[in-house]
C-alpha cells in the first residue's frame, strides 16, 4: 500500500510543476526521506500516516459535513422530567408545494407545522 501511495503522491506532485521537485532525480522505490530523490521526498509509510491520524475527523468534516454530524457529533440528551405537560411544545416546519391565493390576490406558500 505504501508503494501505491508514494507513486500517487509523485504523480500529483509532478502535476504542480514545481521546478525544485522536477530537478530531483526519480530515485527508486524504497528511498527514504534521507535520499534526495522524488521517491525519497514523497515516501509514505505507516508511521507517517499514524502521526497524522488526529486530523482524520477534520478531513471528514471538510469533505462531508452531513456524515460528520451523523456519525461523529454527539447527540444532545435533554431532560424534560421537571416540566409539566404542555409546558413546552416542540415543533418542526416543512414547506408545502401548494400555492394558495389570498383574498387580496397575492400568493402564499403555506408551511406545515408538526408538533410533538
């Protein structure tokens, strides 16, 4: 897997057209960062990946906020035990795809309100 990742990083780096990177010799697979070659500079191994693991959630949030909210954000636990019945009403508003005409001739898009 490290070979594929390193090779892909070299391909992406070449697309940036950075003169200093292009000036490096290609080197060979297995070169480490100590070797000043394209393979050495782009060498990816498990240790480097694990060192950046803390940034995984930030990347998920940046790419797909809905998935981040659904899977990783804690839900809010509410306690209503100290409230009397009908002391609080929780509702949700949904648009309705029906255009209605008012008495003055203007149009309105009604909203459906659901209470629990």
